[in-house]
């Protein structure tokens, strides 16, 4: 299996730790794998696709991925 080494700051490390706890991921690498899989899925929907964030049934934000 390929291995990668990345450097990141304390804020990013805390974000990974928080996401690990919130999502039930077993490792920080698992959080990153899930994020890449989600990004791949969203990008496969087309260049003009967007993600809508809703609250109480109303759109509060649209996200367009680069």
C-alpha cells in the first residue's frame, strides 16, 4: 500500500482529531480517506454541480467545489 507523509499545523491536527471523534473514524488517516472519497463523489457529479446546506428545510448555503 502506498504511504504518504504530510506536514500540518496544530489547528489541522485538532480538526482531524475532532472529526475522528464526531464521525467514528478509527484513525486520522481514515478521516482523510473518507474526505477524499466524498470529494471524489461530489466532483463526479459534474463541474456545475453544487452542494446545498439546509436547515429546517431551507437552503442556508450552497457550496461549489473547486
